[in-house]
C-alpha cells in the first residue's frame, strides 16, 4: 500500500492556496491580465421543505434548483479588444459561449494548484475604467459572465 502524500496526512499543517496568483484562460489562451475575480465563484442549491405525513415534527430539506452566481473579472485594459468585442457581439444577439478556466497558482505563480471551469460562459456586462486626469494608476475594466455549469478542471 502506498504512503499518503505529506499534504494528505491527518494532523499535518498545509498552507492554504494564495488568492493573489491566478490566471484566466478562454479558448485555451490568456486574453488579459486579470487583477481580481470580484466576489469569488458562488453556487447555491435551493431547497424545498417537506413534512412527512404523521410526523409533523420532521422536516426534510429536498434539493431543487442550483443557482450559479455571475462572475465579474477585473482586468488591465490593453490594446487587445477580444473581451470587449465578445461582449459587443452578445449585445447584438450573436451569443458565443465559451469555456472559461480559472486557474489558481502556487506562491511562485508557476504551477496550477486548482482549476475551475465555467462551462458555456458568455459575457453579460462590461464596464470601462474610471478616467481621471490626475490619476496615476492602471486603467481597470470589468467583464461579467454567466455560465451553465461549474466544474473542477484537470490540473
């Protein structure tokens, strides 16, 4: 029988993954430098209460609809307009669904440690950067996606 990996051994301290090292891949390629995944990934299963006949004190919670929350990515605006063009095509009725991968990286930023896939995602909102003549910061835009399902991808 193989020995468990040190990270899998009960009682062994394992550092949590950093939230500052991540990348977003669309169509298998990086399309922008993302600075934040606003609010994180979220899914919720709604339930229906069911009282058993003859046992009114017992309330069963039955799962019903799973709701996937939209995700908003913030990114540094560059000359590449792929995300904006994708959003504009959605606004004119040409909805193109793509799988969007969110890859969390190790502390060094060199190796993927977690991989989530937003299946059949499409953009539903875009917001341009705030512009101020006195500012000395990167122009940050945001794009929001809705998607059909959430999976854990291969590492």
